[in-house]
C-alpha cells in the first residue's frame, strides 16, 4: 500500500449523514425566511422533503435542538419550531472550543486592543442617560482598593462587567458579541489561573481612573478621546495582568520546588 500523502493525512473527517442533513435543514429554513417561533413541518413531511430515513431526520433535529436552533414543544399545539441562539449560549459554545487552547493574557489583549477602542469611539455621544447611569453604577462598584484575594477577584470580574455591558450597547452586533466574549473568557481565565492573588492596588487605581475618564468622554460625545482612553486602559491592563500572570507562575514553581524538598 502506498504511503499516505500529506493531503490525505490532514483531510477533515467525513461528516455523518445526520450532520449533513442538519445543515440542509438550516439552509432550507433560511431559504423559506422562517423566523423564531415559526413551526417546522411534521416528521413525515421532513422525511419526504429531505429523502432520508426517520432515524436520520430525528438525529438531525436533535443536533439542531442541541445548538439552540430548534425548539421542541410537547402537548397540544406542540411540535418543532425555529429557535434562536442567545448570546449567552453562543459564548458558552464558543468558550468550549477554546477550553483546551493555551490562551494567554497577551493573546486576549491583542484582540481587545484592536476592538475596544473602536467600540468606545462608536458609542461616544450615542448612549442614553439610562445606559450611562448603568455603566457608572457598574464602574463605581469598588470605590476602595481590594485588600484581600476575594476582594481582588470580585474587582476583576466587576471591572470586566463594565466592558461587557458597554459591548451590549453596540450597534454592530458582531463587534459587541466579540468584545463580550473576550470579557467572558478573560474573567474565566482570571479565576481559573488565580490571577487575582495577590491584590493589585495599582490595577484597581488605573482601571477606576480610566473608567471615570471614559464615561465623561462617552457622555460628551468625544469619540477620539474615548478611543485614546480605552486604548490606554487596554495597554495598562495588559501590562499589569501579564505581570500578575508571571507572579502566579513564579509562586507555583516555588511551591513545586518546596514540595520536592
């Protein structure tokens, strides 16, 4: 038997029939311009329409239901209906993809430095008084510097809530989703790697100052100033988080050495 070629070794695995049928059903839903809550055809019609066995259609529907694209209701008036994936569920599914990836603080901030200043500039002068008040309340959750690891952890998560909420106001839904996702995985990474210990008063001070200046620029409609403040915030936070990450790694290695003594 001849050796496998590099192309054959890297070829994507063949998709199962139910997965292919699930894609066909999604395409059909788009072509029919069906919206959330619209009823899908009954199973016999689906079998006839897609020319597949009952088991294949049922498995394809289960795949779509797991993805949140189909909702199944029982009882009178039940059946299968077009669903809609929430932003929270989409972030959770995407987070699963990155779960085993070795993401670093630098990786995350490389994206944040590009996206978040543009978001800030795009929203300057466009937020309502209610939206600004909500952001101010989030930004003022921690008026005093954290004095414990638990306080630092709460501060990290709370600070990222400001960015996630700002992202939710974006007119560009893709931009808002990506920034919200970045905030979520950074929050998870902070907790998972214990990057909140020891407390970092300088990080608290700089973050609080930048948030306050940013809110003024957003209220005043100063787009370029908002962009510059957010970029400054991203750069300072990245530097301090990388230092924090290195300190955690140093302590871990020291503990490992002591454990071997």
